[in-house]
């Protein structure tokens, strides 16, 4: 064995979604954010296109993100479908977080790799980020409100038309105990073929 598999298994199985409402005020340090991003970029990437892009929001940046999410939610949702709870979450969640990282997929100019593979690579990079958060004892929440696919989001993040923001990762220290998780056993999910 080249690595301590029991520790890696523990990190993987302990990773939990922790919502910003559950974060304490303790700040995440810059070196932690850099390690999280440096781990993200070691995900597999078909054709080595490295399609991941990150926008890190901290301090005043979180206020701008909160304003952007609330305004875009209001301008892109028909009045009869607007929901006060959703709007409040858009406004509050960035402000309750120490850092939010928008993770985007940048399309390679040659388009030689399928969009599906580029999205899969970025999703794998997000998992690296979430596991790194877990190892630090940081809670994380991968959020994908539909407005992320709005062209206003591309403008806000400086993305081109063919690029996509695949999520906002809210990060902070949990104020209380680490949440418990639940999964179906592999027996329900796996077919073994030996002939
Ligand atoms: C691609 C992706 C998008 C997600 N988007 C949201 C979201 O918009 N809102 C939300 O409450 N949870 C979202 N989640 C988190 C799931 O709700 C969470 O992973 C699930 O409840 C299982 O809990 P766990 O992460 O603690 O194992 C998302 C997860 C993934 C993989």
C-alpha cells in the first residue's frame, strides 16, 4: 500500500454538505484556500485541457456576490414564481460564509474534447476541493441555483458564452457537530459480472 487508505477512506466518507447557516464566524486562511485550489487542479482531465476556472469571493467580494445573486434571481424569475425563502438564501448565504468559490468549466478553443468530459473533469476537481475542506475540518456546500446558467453569470464571472459555471462552493467552519450522512449499500447499486 502506498498511502494510508484507512485515513483516505475516512476523509471520503466523512465529507458532508454543511450549509452556510451552520457555519461559525471563524475565518478560512489564504494558505488553506490555495491548498484547496492546488488540489482541485490535480483532477483527471481528458486531453489535459484543464477546463477548471475558479473565482474566489472573500470579504467585500462576498457582498458583491450576494447582491449579484439576489438581483439576478429577481430579474430572471417571473414574479409569480419568486420565492422569498430562496431570495433570502441568495442574499444571506455568501455573507454567512468565510469564502465562496465559483467553479466554472472553460471550453477549450479547439472543442476537441466533449462538453460532457469537460464537465466531468470540473466535477472531479470539485470533489478534490470538498475532500480537502473535510481534511481541514471545513464544511462545504456545492450549490447550483439555475441562475448560474444565465448569461449574466458568465458576464459576472468573465466567462465566454460557451463556458459554464458549475457551482458555488460555500466554505466555512461548522459551528456545531459534524453532520451525519447516509448512503445505499453497494449491493443495491452494483452488478458484478464474472463471465
Ligand atoms: C452537482 C451538485 C449540485 C448540488 N446542488 C445543490 C443545491 O443547489 N442545493 C442543495 O441544497 N444541495 C445541493 N447539492 C448538495 C446535495 O444536496 C448533497 O450532496 C446531498 O444532500 C448529500 O449530502 P452530503 O453531501 O452531506 O453527502 C449539490 C450536490 C451536487 C453533487
